[in-house]
C-alpha cells in the first residue's frame, strides 16, 4: 500500500485533536477523578480517556505508524518505525484539575526524527495552533510569526520569574516581563504566535511535551533547542530532553549565550 499523503495525515490529526479537546473540556466540566503517578505528577481519568480516543483514532487509521504517549506504556517497536505519533493527551494536567485554562492537547507526527505535522489545541481559550513541514504555522487558520524583538530589555518572557535570580546566571537579567503557563506546548506556541518573545526552561522535559509545538515554532520562524543550542531529535530510546530555549531570530543568539553560561544551581 502506498504511504498516506501528508495532507491526509494532517486532516486526520486535526480532526482527532479537535475531538480530543472537546472530550477533555467536557470531562473537566464534570470533574475528573485524579491521583498521582510514581513520580508525583498528577494524572486524571480525563488524561486516560483522551489518550484512548487519540490512540484509537490515529493508530486505527495508521496501523503502520508508531505510537509514543505520556499515558501509554512505551512500546519500543516504535523505534523501528519511520513515522510515529507523539502525544500528550492533556499537557498541563495540574492546570486542568484546578480549572485553570492553560492546558492543551498536544499531538505530532514525527518522521525520521523530526515533527512533520503538529497540533496544539487549547479548548478553553479556543486556540488551535497547527503546522505542517514547509507550510507555515497557523492559529485558528491565520498565519502566525514569532516576535521580531531583538532587545532583551523590556522583552515579554514566558518563564518562571524565579529563574531570573542572579545566582543562576553569569550576568544579571535586564528588566523584563515574566509570566507563566502550565502547559509546555502552550508556552512554545505563544512564542510562535508572537504573544511572547521567548521562553527559557531549566527543567527536563519529555518528547511529548515538545514535539508538536517545536514544529509550530519552527514554521513560525523561530528556533527551539536545548541550552547548548542542540536541536531535538524525536522518537529516541531515551525520551528525556534536558532543558528548553525558544525564541525568534532577534533574541535567540542573545539567550543562547546566557543559557550556555547558566550555573547549575
């Protein structure tokens, strides 16, 4: 059988993510049973239901593709697949459980280690971010681009304000605005849209946190990397990623210089 057309994969993923977001919103309104995983992070019945919907829909339509999700036991056969779905059913479960609107459904199709289709949907704010390789990034159908800001002073950063403390960095940060959102994918997409100028994250993340939004930022003209400038390759045996930097071309090099000099405190 010939491989599915890229536009077919895009349409399939878009419909699945839209339905997953609607399901999550309904379950959130009802109040979802929740508990903690072994690592102490929260998980809810809604996470599992949304994961089930996406897995059934996507692997049912593309049985030859691999699957990697935060809420599914890892099937290492994905490593032998050229195309893999990389999914976070609810990115920002803490926000979801609190009734905070800053959570998303994040889903990507990765091919040969890089995302080629990415969707990040916030059903509470009605923001649907999407990108396909070489076709630009969009928010609710409108083309988006990263910020053109080149001066870090006065920049609008999406990051924990505590990260600006002086003992972490080789030199003090200039005056700037720092705000947070719980969903990592949402943070990256807000950089892609130009709502924020950049994000810096010092904690480790997983592939499902970044894959979809990485493509959205890239197609919007920005860069996502680790603090040493290394770009991320997805569908790896070890799915952990050390830290994150994302910005438009005007600020990326400036921030890269800073993150490379960060002290491990």
